[in-house]
C-alpha cells in the first residue's frame, strides 16, 4: 500500500453514441446578426459621403505629416523650431492613424493615398512661407472637421474628430508663434 493519497478522478464522460437518450453536445448558436449595432457597427452600413469626407481628411493628415517631416529634417537637430515641427508632425501622424482606424471601424474602406499638399508646400520658397501655408492647411482641416461632425452619428468617432480639431487649433497657434518670433533655424 502507498503512503500517498490517491488523486480524485474526474467523472467519466458519457459515451453519447451508445445512448440515444443523451443529446449530442454543441456550442450555442450565435445571435449577433440579430442585434445590429451591439458591437459598434452601424445597422445600415457607413454613409458613403461621410466616409469620403473622412478619407479626404486622412489624405490631408498624411500629407501634413510628410511635409512636416521634410521641413523638420531640413533643420539643425538643436533648433528649437525643429522641436516644434517634430511635435506637430507627430500630431499629424497620430491623427492619420486615428482616422484610418475610425474609417475601418465604421465599416468604410480607408484610403491609402496622400494629398497633394506635399507638392504644393514644397513648391513654395522659404521656411516662413511654407509654415504660413502649413497653417492654411491646418485651418482647412479644422473647417472640414466642423463640416463633417454633424454627419457622424458615432460618439467615439465624434470625440476623435473633436480632439483632432482641437489639436489643429493648438498647432495653428504654435506655428503662428514660430512665425511671430522669427525663424532662427
């Protein structure tokens, strides 16, 4: 006889194939399709015009992020102007990611294009003139967000757009301050 107590044994699983009285086991049915909107999707699908407007913003954010990276990289690494452009560029990139994810979550297809803002900005001579143009682009985004907000019924998307609008307003002020102080690269 052993000094160790015997481990309890699990009850034997009944052999359902041997007994017609025991029903076969299966997973419960999924009723998710009967409750549209429960998982955050819209019942009727995304509004194509709203998705188109969000994609225009996405393309503009990508262009803004690219322009600001190019302008930033053209400056000395110790420049205080570079530090501001770095922050603005990160905001633009984060906004692009947020828009991409929002468009997908709403059931739309996110654009992979970049707006023409890059070429337009780089065609302008001088950092100050380019930053003035960047500020015009930032103001355009604010207006477009204000136009699309009433069309977006999704509260999470509305909050993201409102945060994005505020970040652009803040960035307009930061860029404007740079221009007022003068640009010492």
